[in-house]
């Protein structure tokens, strides 16, 4: 409601005559300099609308007197970036991994490109820092199922693991000893105790002694007599504390009983050769490469 204009006793400022819910409004207009700046921004915006693309139309948008396009600028920048990278990418595609590694500048470029490619294609399983997770290998350590040399890494990335779309994929099938009825539950438990003993974990010595004979008959051909593993077959080392699925008793029993069938895509055909080489060099640079 409106009332008569009066001077506020506390501030000494005239009121506007407006009252809301018992609260009187003081007549304190904005400073003139602020008002003129506000008007100037309105004039500037009108000029901006005229000079640059601004208003949508039925068939597109107003192009503006300057003809500027952020999309065109981005495409120009991307074209320039691709052209700048082309020379190095051509070198990477033509050179061997050893030759690339010997060229410090080219190696730096390749590792940076590999890191970006890893974030897009590999981090979903191996983690953003390549530290892995249950069933997904840690790429920072020095324990490799199929080898951690440059050539071995390139082969694993190119052809994948158990990817039947690729004729050269890595394949390592461990029998499911319980479900395939090769061992009974008692024998599986005994082998598990022996496997625990190989890594120095707490185990039942008596059961492990029985399991040692079963291990020699059924497992040593791939994992080695002392559990040292075999990269040629993709057989994991059992004599350390690095476990892909877990090294506790229950998990080991489950692995022996039902096997594991982990799979990695074959990136050959999905990624170009230069990107695969960059990924190889990046993974090798993480610290665990052989």
C-alpha cells in the first residue's frame, strides 16, 4: 500500500511512500555513474548482436556483420593441431618401438599421446592411474602374465586376450578342476593350501603336503614347479603376493574350482597403428615395463 512520503528518523532519508508488511521503503536511488554504466552495457549488447552471430531464425541464425564463427575457429585450430602432429605420427607409424624410444622428443610426444588414448580406451578397466582392480591387471607393477617388454605389450594391446574376433589373440585356458570333475572338493582345498604356501601365506601344512603332489600332476606344467609362472602360456606367477582375482583362501579355491576367463579387446582394427604404439610406450613408461 502507499502512504505519504516522510523522512525516516533513523537514517534521515525520505521514504518512497511505499510500505510492505509494515516495512517502509527508503528512497535511495542507484548512483548516477552506475546507471550510466548499465545503459552503456545495453548499448554494447545491441552492438554485439549486430556484429556477431546472435539470434536464432527459422533456418539458422543471424551471422553478424563480422561473419565470426566459433565453430569455424575451432575447426581451423583443430586442423592446425592435426597438421602439427602429422609429422610425428607418421614417424611413429614408420619406426619401430625401439627406434621411437631412442628419440627423446618423439618418445615424449608418443607417451603423451598414449596417455590420452589410455584415458579414453583403457582407464575404464585398468583405472585412470593404471593401478587396476579385481580381475583387471595393475600396469604399474613388474608382474606380467604375457610379458612386459615393448613387443609383448604391443602384441597384447593389438590382439587382446581371449578376443575370438582376432586370430592371433592371446589364449590361456585353465581347467575348471571341480566343475570339470578333474579334482574333488577335498583335492581342490589341498591344492589351494599348497598355493598359499608358495607365496608364504598362512596355510595348513598337512593339507599343503597333499596338495603339492596334486599341483605337480595338474598345475606345474603351466605355473612351474615352484609357482614361478610362464609368460609364454600366460600362466600367472603364484609365488608372490600379486593376485589378479585375490589371494585369500576362498578366492583361490574358487579360481581352482571354476577357472577364470578374463577378456581384453583386440585393439588392432579399432585403433590405428600409431595409437597402438603410443599406448605401448605409455604403458611401458609407467614403471613396470620389462
